[in-house]
């Protein structure tokens, strides 16, 4: 039995609907229903009466409701006490695929530190699957991951879209590609290429874009930040999300620039993810809110 199962049951009971509860919890309705079915099987009690009009607590569930409320109240008090105890020196851990690290995450952390000067923030660069695994088991508080527009986030994590953009070709201003308004795949293949390692959404996108064609020479980078540094050193061109390049210190200083890809309408998204839970540490909640607010501010191009 997991605390989340009891929280889900409480939400369905309060709202009287699987659909409304699933929306509030940011879960799919089938995932919510299956989770509560597992709880009923474990307890050996039909906790809910399901009808076409909604759901309500069953008579058996009503008898257990006071005990469930006691458990949830105790868990809430425990989380609050732990949060208060660690408020002075707590370590907040955030995993990121390095998408928009310099343009969104760094300014957000700067703002966060002004409000939480005693809270340490550990930013860990990792691939998407590793971030989501460590979010699920509690080793990360927050995660920044990238998706193609038609990708579906996992139902087990609370997910909010922060940024949406397009792939662009990141180059030095003295690159032959800088004289072009847009870059074709053929143009791109004339230059050494800095590609992201497997496990990054850009790796998957580039594989689809090239469709079996290969550059004359290529390097492999672990994330957008390393890719931009390699571009700045003149090692080649990199395909990156525009929100990772526009506003980056290297771009503002004129060390790197970018060009759109010809006839490409692919959209990429940066999402912030955390575990589904009613009570999250104050520090994580505040950094989450700062990132969401900063991402909603229009960015000039």
C-alpha cells in the first residue's frame, strides 16, 4: 500500500468523479482507476461505488474512511515537520537534460537563492530516463526534460510544459552556414557535426532528420551546454532547440549564433516534472513556481 493510493481515493471521494480527480491529480483516468483497483484488491474491500454518473464512497469504504483520514493527516504532519526541520540546510536536487539551462534554469535559481539563501541547489545533468527514474524513487525533487510535440509524458509524474520551440542549427558567426537564411540537410552535412548522445530528444530528432545520411565527421556531446561550447571552439555545427541557444551568454556575446532549418515545422517542449503528491517540500514548490512563472514571460527573438 502506498500513500499516493490513499490520496487518490480521497480525491475521488471529495470530487465524486474519476475524471475530475484525474484532472486534479494530472493522471490519466485509466491509470487512476487501476491504482484504486489495486488498493481495493489489497484491502479486500470495494472502496468505491462506480456508476455512469460518477463515483462515491461505498459503505465498506465509509467504515475505513476515518482510518484513511488519520493516515493522511499523520503523513501530512510528518512531511510538514520534516520540511520545517530541514528548512535551514535542505538540499534541493534537480535533474536536467540541459535544455534551456543557461536561459531559464540559471536565472530561476538566482531568484530562488534570494528567497532561500540557506537552501543548497544541486543541479545534475542526466538523460531523460535517468531523471524520471530518480524522480519516481525520490532522489530528485524536480526534473527538466525535453519532448517532441507528440510525445506523451509518463502518467506517474506531474508534468507542466515550460517552453516550446523549434530545432535550429547552432554555429559560429564565421561558419559558412552563417551566410544562409535557412539551412537544408544538405547544407548541414557539409560541416562537421556535434550530435547529442542517445537518450536525448535531439538525438532522436536528428536521426529522423538525416534519414540515414551521415556527415563527413561528427562528435558526440552529452547535452546542449557541452554542444554549445564545442560549437564555440569551432569544432562544427550542432542541432539544438532554439530556446537553448537564444539568450545564452555565448549567443549574447556573439560567440555563437543560429539559423532555422529549411521547411522544418518540428516543435520541441521543455517540461518540468515532479512526483505526484499533495505535500512537497516548500523549497521545491517555490523553485517549481519560479520556473513556471519565468517560462510564461514572452521572450523576444
